[in-house]
C-alpha cells in the first residue's frame, strides 16, 4: 500500500484576516469566484469560512477591527433571519 503524506494544515485565519478578506471580496463578488479565493487565500473550506465569519460578527473584537463592515454584516444577518421567520410563519 502506498502511503500519501497528509496534506499540510494551515492555521485558521485570524479575525483580522477574515474581516479583511470579506471587505475585499464583497459586495457583488461572484459566489464561485469567492469560494475559490477562500480556499486559495485562507486555506479553509468555504463552509468553515462562513461559520467563522458568522460567529465573528457578533463579537466586540469585530467592531474594533472594522466597525462599518461588522455593522453591515450584522444588518444582513438580521434581515436574513427575519426573512426566514416570515417564510416559516406564512
């Protein structure tokens, strides 16, 4: 049996890196292009990126790093949640 070396794991991106990436790739970024960039530039799976970003925007550190972006992302998250509630209660 041929053993392949395990792929190198990069450390997860910092809060600063996540917010800088998001600021550089939105709004209007094509989803497929952004997902490729997430894998290439940050070295993580897009689903993991969105989990990390979704948690980060509710932390005070995110406001310290980039208040305008953090507040915009918070508003979008609140709007998405409200839309989901409307769809489920209709």
